[in-house]
C-alpha cells in the first residue's frame, strides 16, 4: 500500500581514475608510514584492474592491501566503489540475485563508513557512503528507505561541504531531488500516518540545476546525461531529454556499467517516441 522509494541514487555514479591521487591527502592518512613497497604496488594493480572493468579482481587486490595495512583510506574507498560495481553487475537471472547485490552494497557501506572515520575531511568517503546507501534503498522496506534518504542527503551534503568542486556529488544530489519530487502527496501522507515518518522534499528544477552543474565538471560522463534526461522528461521537456539521450548513445563507455546505461537510454528514447505519437507511457 505504501510507496516504494527506490532511489538508486548512485545511478552508476562514476569514479574517474584521475581522482585516485586525491583520496588520501597529506596529514590525514594515519597509515601513511605503510604506504610504500608492496602496499603501493598492490593499490596500483587494483586501480589498473578497475580501469579495465575487472572490479572483482580489483577487490581481491584491495583486500590484500587491507590485510597489509588495515585502515588504509585509499584501499577502503576503492573497495567501496568496487563493491558497488560488483553489485550492479550481478544479473537478475542468477539465483538469489537480490541477496547477492545487497551483500555487495552493504560491504560498500562498511568500507565507506570506515574510510570516513579515518579520513573525515576527505570528500570521497562521504560521497561513496551516499552511493552505497542509495543502492540499498532498492532492497529496503519503506520505513528504512525514508531513513536512508536522509542518510544519503547528509552524506552528500558533507561531501560537497568538504569539496564544492566534487562534480559527482552534484550528480547524486540531483538524482536525490528528482526522486523526492516524484513522491506524491498521498504517498507522503501514508508515510506520515502509518510510519510516523515525514518524507524529505525535493524539486525537479533543483534536480535539473544540479545535474547540469555535474555536467559542467564532467561533460563526457554518460550517467550525468542519462539522469538529466530523466529529470527533463519529468519536467515535460522531452526535446531536451532526447538531446541528452542521443548524447549518451554517442559517448564512449568509460565505466563497467556504461553499457547498461546506454541500453536504458535507448529504452527511454523509445518511450519518448511512443508518447509523441499519443501512446501512454505504460503501453
């Protein structure tokens, strides 16, 4: 009876290789003394594997790092990101796929929280905590989803407070606003009456502004264009949505889940074309 608040905030929120050096800033890394030799080489192997879309193999290397240097923030943050990728790529055709995805997203949350406790002044632990919590909403009950929505907002706000130039955090916040805006008044009332929980408010116009800001930082990121297209469609601006979906089709894949996003963009383009001919979205 109650609404299902499926945020899927991460939306494949990407993590560029170029940012790897920003993960552990001088003075914040309590394991800096161990950052040499085998640890550094193993992290380098993990980053290379991640760049080749081999997230499971990257995780194996990262866990070696954490065995050698527990609490290494670089390894923790990369592990959080890799667990999200592994979860996203578990197909729905495998037995217990939902349980297996949840295991990966919970692992990502644990690593992100540990990284945040060790390196609280870095934007990335908070960013990936928001990503992991967003993924978990798909598999949570309504009461838990509302709590997760607040946790996502807190984490992404913290990420942006620490680095206002974190373009990927604007992506997460932009999707958050759209998902909150899509919850109607009746669903909000039901949540208030039956769960004694108020649902956070969001605005579609703010979603568009934030996603456009994310694109200004990284104009070649497929998920930025895809999520902005979804927001434009929700605003009734289908021509603008179509422009961004066509851009998705032209852009090269840079991350392991970009193939999934490209397929979703093509489906959305088909839906928009059908609706132009007078066909309802559900047909």
